C-alpha cells in the first residue's frame, strides 16, 4: 500500500483490528500496525499517542454530534425530546462498517482491562457532553444528569444489540427501544415503592 494514500486514521484502525484479531491486543505492536497500514511509525505517533487511542479515535466526533443534536433542537422542545435529538444525531453517524468493526472490537474491549478502562472514559465523556448540552439549554442540572445517564445507557445497550443483529434497521431504533424499556422499569420501581 502506498504511503501517500488517504485516510491514514481509517487505515490504522483497520490494520489494528486485523492484527488484534490475529495476534491479540497485547501481542500487537504499534510498528506492526503502522506496517500493516502502509505507514511509518512516525505517522502513527503523529496521529495517535498509542495503539489504544487508534481504537478510540472517534470519541471527539461522537461528543460533538450528541452536543449538536441538543443544540439544534427546537426552542420549545422538552428536555426529553432534546435528549432524544442528541441520541438521534449520535446514532446517525454509525454505518454498517462500524457495525462490522464493533463485532470484532467489542470482545477485545471486554477482555482487556486497559481498553475497558479507556472505554469507560469514553462513555463518561459522551455522557458529560450530553448533560452539559442539556444544561446549556436551561434544563435543570439534576434532570439533565438523569436524562444524560439514561440516554447514554440506552445508546450503549442499543448499540450492543445492533452490532450483533443481522437486520438492516437503524441503530436509533434499538436505542429508543432501550429507552422505553428503562422508562417501564422506572415506572415499575416507582409503583412498587408507592405500594410498599
């Protein structure tokens, strides 16, 4: 592969995933990733601090998308509707290629403490961005926190189902189904608390 070809970040991600699947995360070096991608180690380190960050390269984009979804909500939107708009914007960025990537990457993330820790940090960043966007739109701070926690929990739960699904339905359908599931669970809990 010629070193001048475009999409160095995407090439590095594809190379990393191939190597992680073949050799395991721990046994894969940055030099091997760069070589597989047809790039130099210098280029890799100019783009990413380490091999872990290659995997999480989309975090800033996801933060920007969920924020934009809330910011672009109608002026009269409810807090819940703004949260849902943030999730719609967030999920619209996911493609079938990312679904295939998730099938490879999710087991690797689950089995590696270092990657799992970084995944938790990514989740926190997206949740915090959603909460901040809601607060900026004058949603009560406590309510914004609850909505952001529930929304991102639904996003991740829906994503896990979507990644493994063979159906062509969009990610947002799975996320909204998870939100409805959470809402019903909260209703049952609050009804049970009222009865006791």
